[in-house]
C-alpha cells in the first residue's frame, strides 16, 4: 500500500489534575490512507475525543500531548526529541502553532462535532458563517464565496438554499444543522475530515440520510474520514477499517467485516452482544459487567480484565501489546489479548479469576432480599 | 406495605389499567403582553399572529395491567408531551385519561396529588433529574415522605432495600449523585420511582443517554423489576431496537398522532403504515453484510403549527395514493410525486424544460396529467416557481384521498391475536373496521371478526 495520509504512532495524551494524572490516551497507533473511512469506536470515557483533538493539537491545559508522533502528508504535526537536558522537547520540523492554524485546521483537516447547535454561532446567519469560512480559507471574494456557499448548501441537501442562506441556526432542524457543518467541513476540500459522533444526537431516519450523503460525497471528493462513534451499527454501515478503544488504548483493529465476523477481543465481542437488535427479538441482553474504570487509576495488566468473562491470573499481570493475529496474506487484524497463542504468556495454564465487577459497588443486579 | 390509608381500585392482570381517549394537547402563543407578536421592517412594524402548536391530537390507546407499551417516533413528534399529559403534568386540551376507572383529566388538587402515588415517571437525563445537593437516600425517600408512607426508620429501611433491588449497594445511601455514573444514577431514579410502590411508570427515554453496555444492564434490571413488582410501563424511546427488546405492544407516533399500534411481533414483522416501514428500514443493523439502509425518507417533519390535512405523513409518504381522476401507471405517478416535492423544495437549479423533463420523467404521463405537467414546466422555464408549486400541489398532492380524508383503520393481524390499528388509506380494502370503530375506544370491543380477505 502507498504511504498513509495520516499516521499516528504511540500517541499519549495526559491530563494533569489535582487528583493525579489522567492517562486519557495511552499509546495509540493507527494509520489513515487516502479515500477511506476509519472508525474509532468505544464507550464514553474511552478517550476517543481526546485522541481526535490531539491530532489537531487542540488539547488544552491541563491536558498535554506527552509522547508519540503524528505525521500528516509527510509533515510532522507532533513529534518530540530528547533535548540537551534530557527532557523531551518539540522537534524542529514540527509545524508551528501559526502553520497549524492557517494551513492545517479547516483547510487540510476539518472536524465535525457532535452538537451542531454549539458549533454554529446563534447570532450570525448560517450563510454568513459558511461564507466567512470559505472567504478566509480559499481566498475568494465575498460574492464568489457566497455563490460557493449556496452551492455547498445545495450539495448537502438543504432545500431552497438561496432563501435558507439568510436564516439563523435556530431556524434549522438538528439534521439540517449537521448538514451545514458537513458543508462547512467540505467547503475547503480537505484531505481528511474528523467526524466526532456527528449523528449521535439525530433520529435514525435523519442519521440514515446523513450517512448516505456522506458516502456519496466521500466518493465524489475522495476525502478520508476518521469516524468517531460509540454505535456499532454506524460502524458496520460506513467504515472500511475500525479501531476499537477501551480506556485510552486501541484493543482491536481490523477491517470492518473481520471485526464483526471474526471478533478477536472479548471487549469487542461483549460490546456486540450487549446491543439490542432491530431485526430480531432478543429476550435477555447480555450486558458487559460493571462500568469502565477511571483512566486516572487503570487496572493493572490488561485494562479490561476487571470486566472480562475470560479473565485469568495472567491477565492481571501481563499488559498485552497489540499483535497481528491475521493469517499470512490476510489484511491486518490485530488485538491486544493474551488469550491468543501469539502472546505466549501461558494463558492456558493460568487460573481463572473471579471478575471483580460482579461484586460490591457495581452495576450488576444483586440477588438478595425478596418481597416488597 | 399494609399501612396504606387510601383505597385502591384494583385492576386484574390483563385488564386495562389506563384508557386514553381522544386526547389533545395544544400550546398557543397568545398568552401574555407580547404573545404572538412579530416584528417587521415595514409598516405597521408590529403584527400579532397567534398560532397553535398541535402537539398531541386525537390520540386513543389502552394500557393493560402488567404490560409494556412502547411509544416510538422521531424527535418533536409529541411523545413526551403525550406522556406528560397522560400523567396530568400538563393539562389536556380535550379528551379523557381513565386511570383505574377515574378520569384524571377532571380531577385536581389533593385527589390528584394522591393519585400520583400510583403513577411515577423516569426521565431521560439521569443527571438533571436528581438534586445534586441531596444524598441518594433522602432522594429515594422523598416521594414516600410526600405521600406520608411509613415512619422515618421504615423509610430508611425501604430506601436501602430498594437501592439493593435496583442493583446498587445499600451502603451508598449517604452518597451524593455526582459520585455515581450515568447508569447508576438512572438506577437511583428507578429506586425513587419504585419507592411509593406505583402500578404505572412512565419511562421517558430512560436509556438513551447511556452507553450500549450500560443500556443493556439497565433494561435487564427494568424487566426484572417489572416481574417482581408487577409494574406497567409506558416506555418512550426513539430507538426501535430498545423498543423491540422491552415492549409487549408498540405504538408509533408521527406529528402528534398515532399512526400504528399493534403487538410487538406483528408491528415489526408486518408493519402496515408506510411511516412505520420507513422507520424500520432506517434502523442501522450492526452487521456490515446487511447491505445498509434502504428506502430512506426524504425531507423533514412538517411544522405542527399547520400540519398537513388528512394523513399527516402524506407530504413525505413514499406510497401516496393517486387521485381517482387520474389513470397513471405506478411509475408515472411516483415520478409526478417526486417532481412535485422537488419543486416544493427547489431541489434543482436549471429551468431548462428538457433537462428537467429528462431528470424526472422517464415515463411521462399522458392525458390530463400530462397537460398539467406541461403547464408546470412552462411556469418553471419562466422562473415562476411559486405558480408551478401551487399548480402541482393543488392538482396532484392535495387531490389524493390521503389529503382529503383522515385515515383510521383496523386490520386483522398476521401474528398473534392483538388488535392492529393502522392510520393509512392503503389498508382500507383489508380493513375490518374503519373510522371511529377502528379507534381503540369501541366500547366493550371483543375480538374482531374476520371480514375482508387478507392481502
């Protein structure tokens, strides 16, 4: 395969709080190639949004990117080297803040956020905001930019775009606002769009419309996407490759079909099992035990062992790194679970442990007491 | 639980616990000094146009004791307003709500307050429905205190017992809500609702704000509690997967009206209303080989201030019925409908007659319809969009039976023996009852006799 468009290597982002260091993103690596949609899935608190903010260097104090490397089209968005005093310092070839602002954000990498109401300014017209964005980023005159803005609105399916151009965000429905943001993201024809749960707040019917539109536009403009979501159904529908995150780490990576049909990691499996299905009646759901632990104090060894149905002694001690488990010649399918022989840590001989999440202060239903 | 100082009309399993009849809830904007006022740039600068949002209109249904009725619909279709009106948190504009044989719409004050002991509600946002300055124990005890149940010690004991029942640790009686995760907070809400031992709980999107894995835990707990305490749920959600998992019967709402109501299996396997079909088609399936969604609806939900006449879904309906005066083939008719909607939405830019014709009419209708289309195309090439729109809407969309008559039919179910209500004119031939009889208020309605052949 050719060079990846975006390459993230061992990225670490931490938040330094009064209670301690929160390791929100703890050494994740993934690539995005030209023209593909890469999924980033996980529950709330898995570190998905922090990961995407890090790619754009939008992490604010008390958060900080503390390690790793991000390369985009051969340029270094983030990279560290060891300084004279032994402390890490930014490398010389790392893009400056000004370059990031003027060249990368919006122009080369655009981002679409979850809540369309908060991303649009309520006191300016929708058209005006879109026009301004195009004017600044593409060096067009006001009139040309306005024409372009109306074209973009039509492209994303806003009815009667000439008259809606002068309306305010509150006059648009949720789905239409999200369309406007997609128009804004596409307006500068970036190479990469990061979509951070863009359809989560929408109804299924509208979500369907938006996903269909994104697929069409993606083919037309050949844009790459990083699609952040917690919804496995959305992943199944539009992603080409998927990274599953748990507590700041990527625990499984595969092509979408392999992820659903040859699931390797117990967490991914549990996530799939816990979903109610629309196409059949399921009598008892099989939820994941317990809740995700705090990233401030993650469990030792495998981070999922406290909720894992297959946990053994060794899981508590060994921290698994992702390894490729696919057969020779097959596309990469990596997982971080010592259950597989490739890890050679003696999982088979190890003693099963009681999953901690089943007792005490947990969300599992306790079977005690009867009657009213 | 014997120290109860009120009488309870007991309802047997399978009997109607709640009967809602022709319930309407309107909101108007002409209250207050500046109500309904709009500002203008031209004389007279200020105008008053009072309007009414018809949030819930003419809704009838029953809920039997011990069952879960699922209520689905897109945002803004009036689900929550309906739930609140049923509980008398909002005053209904008209209609009746019989709860255990007493009409909630007519009582007020102390009798209503006492009634509330039997009806509780769980809200969507577990964060904002718990007072952050109260500890969890007192939160759970509060409804009991309001209804004078038990003494101080008894309440504490019951609160602890309930916390355990919903899957929390009774030792967390003294914690504040912020110490709990979203799923756990929703469990506190459950415990609070259960504390007064209600018969009926309205759950307004109780799991929408939770992660999937947590969602499953809470849903399972809710089912266990239903069995244990013999609860009746009205379960509102926009997620059809969740509805399919938890409901016994399902009602589908669109723009303030109920469009279909049937047993769960029947509704999911044999949906009759095109809106229900569209909703079902729109659900994403967690399976990359499923081929994605098909037949997506276009357009947005119309405004409930001025809803479409007849069937409210007709402006987006993919299978609008052809008016009797035309005799077009299905292909021609759907091209006409698509064209009319495209003109209304100003979907295309070109005013070139030939290009437009090519884009929308592979099979051009002939006869009267053909003439009308020609006229509309002339208007468009003269850039008279409004005229073209008016002509098309008047002669095609508004002439359909869907626009002139309000549908209400009952069909015989394929699965199970529950009643199947569908508000769509397309089922009129297969219907066993129509109009008022199909409303679920037919007094003493027994099993419906099979008339008319099934399709």
